[in-house]
C-alpha cells in the first residue's frame, strides 16, 4: 500500500525533502506544513495551513489523513518536544525527542556533553556574567568565537576578530533577547564539513551516513562578512590526493558518530528511548587532518539537504528507504562509495538571498525564473517564497537555491551559475519594474 507522508517546515530543506520523498514508489501523497511557493507548485505535494506550534491541530490532521509518518525539518519543534507528543499518541514520527534534541538546543549542554564523552571539540569557557566574560576575552588571542546558549536561527554565533567586537557580541548575546549563558571558544581554522546521518528505527548500529557536504557559512566571498544560515553547498568537498587519508578521516568521523550516539543514549538511559532522526555533525578538519566538532544539529542542514536530495535522485536512491532502513534496498555507505569513483558526480547548490541578509532586508518582491529549464540535473528549491496570484513573491532572507548535478565539479558549478544568472527580480506584482539589485548570491561556491 502506498503511504502518505507529512513534512513539517517551510524552507528549502523541506522543499527538497518533500520533493525527494514524493518520488518514492512507496508514497501516495506528501503534505508539507506550512510549505512555500515551491512545494505549492509541485504536482504531487500539497501545502497545509496549520501553525506548527499548534500540536493538537497537527495531531488531528495526521489522524484524519492517514499519515504513515511525519518528518520534521527544523529544530524548533524538535527542541520543543513534538516527537514526544506524537509518540505518546502512537504516531510514527522521524526525529529525536526533546531530551535528545538538547544536543542542538543548548550549546552549553553540547560542549559539556563532548567533554564528558571524550569527543574532540575546541576549548571553551561558559559565562553568565558580562563583566567576567569581557575580562576573560581581554586576555585572549583573537579571533575568538562567542556563542549564545539556546537556538538562535543562525544568529547566535559571532566569530570575532577584536576585543571591541567581542565586547559587542557579549552585550548582544548575553541578554534578555538571546540567552542567559554564552560559550566563548577557541577559533578553529581548516575545512568545514557537514556529516549528516540517518539514525533510524533499527537502532544505533544502523546509522546511514549521507555523503559529506560543505556549507558556505559566511555571507560574502572568501569567507568574509557575517555568518549566515548558509549561502551554498557542494558535495564530497574533500579532495585529498590519497584515498587512505580520506579513509582515515572517515574512520575518525565514524568514531565521533558512535561516541555521540552512545553518549546521548547513555544520557537518556532512564527513559530507554534511543536517538532517532537526523543527526548533523558540523566538523572542522585542520591542515594536519585533525577533526573537531563545531556543533551538533538534530536535523538536516539547509542548504546541504537541497544538495543531498538532488544527489540522491541522480544516484537513484530512495530517501524514504533510507529513513525506514528497508533491508531489501541494502544501502551502502555513500561516503565509501564516493572514495572510489572518478566519475562520482558532483552537486553545486547556490543560494539566492535578499540584499541585506542576514541583517535587515526587503521582502515582498517578485521572482521570475521561467528562463531556467529544470530537469533531472537542475532543480530549484524554494525557501522564503509564497504564491501571490500565482506569482512567486519573496518572504525571507534566503529565497531559493539553484542546484545543479553533473559528472564533474567544474560542470556542476558552471551550470548552477549559468542558471542562477537567468533569474529576474521585479519590485512590482505586474513584473514591469525589474530590480535585480534586490538580491545577491555568492560568486565563489565550489571554490
Ligand atoms: P555553530 O552554530 O556552532 O556551528 O556555528 C556556526 C558557524 O560558525 C560554524 O559553521 C562555523 O562556520 C563557525 N564557527 C563556530 N564555531 C567555530 C570555531 N570554534 N572556530 C571557527 N569557526 C567556528
Ligand atoms: N547549513 C547549516 C545548518 O543548517 O545548520
């Protein structure tokens, strides 16, 4: 029997997950709550209009529409306990409970957790007092990193290069708006890597590693400008000369994964509930190939997911099978598979953002992408968009991604840039006043 799936969320990540799930032969209908213009325009996906914090209405919808499984995109509902509520009613939901999602929900928890379970991470101190925090940083070498404790939608981390900037960050982050605690940590340099796992119903020895990706976090070229949610992504970014080096990294990352899963399950051992859902380990690899964990997320990354879903589609892999860990499909580790092929395929994801993002930016302008011909190698995933009389209207800072998959890196990057440049932006709904200055994208994704 074909199944109905509900995806919770409204960003590019959720458009990509819903699109890929809708291609599974096991799926009847995909609903997205609340979705965006991209999900509204897909043939076999339907947006539903329920406030995602209204759990009772969501539960009602799931029961009435015979939803086989709910997949959670963003972190907030997880940290707030949506999985606990669904599970109490016996409903199938893919995501960790709030007791497990604390790995992402609190930076203080995650740093203590890493220390307790022997997981490599940068040195840090925790503060709840501004004067003490400022006195500490005044003795420290810069750059230094200051992080708010709780969820902050990508706005809770400041990489500071001067004492003045650090003092401002402390004032901003250690405040009623943000958080009662901050972490001040050692700055790490090197290559960032997003290692995302599907931790499934079979338990902790059956995690499936999605291909590594790299996210471009800073707003501007050459890693300058403020941190954002991510301005682009590429697949299997490690390009070392020798397979052995990558294999060694692979083993080190696996060790971190196992320690993390065993640790969080140990922390929750009284409830006897295991980690279920996506686990995103944000890593930094230094020039000596030493790995440290930058962060945990208990969900997939955005825009990494957009990159991954187009990759899986091109590799003919059913994402739902991965989540359900269907033994018939026998999915091999995709990172190991990538070591061995010269023509392993490459995916490039570029974010189109509103000028001013991640600070204040304009919304409510119109996007024309009719010049882009989508096919199995080129796919647009929407993020901050809505339909206004069938026109695509911007509603957020990150508006959409253009994703291109090709047999090699150069080709994928070229196709992605060729296509994103075809997008036109208009100030007005009649689409007569063209103003492409309302948007921007990074010019160096993949570089
Ligand atoms: P987080 O939410 O902790 O991952 O931080 C967001 C981003 O800030 C990371 O993806 C990195 O680009 C950057 N970042 C965080 N911690 C560090 C660190 N200790 N050293 C250098 N960059 C960092
Ligand atoms: N792209 C980084 C994140 O989703 O946290």
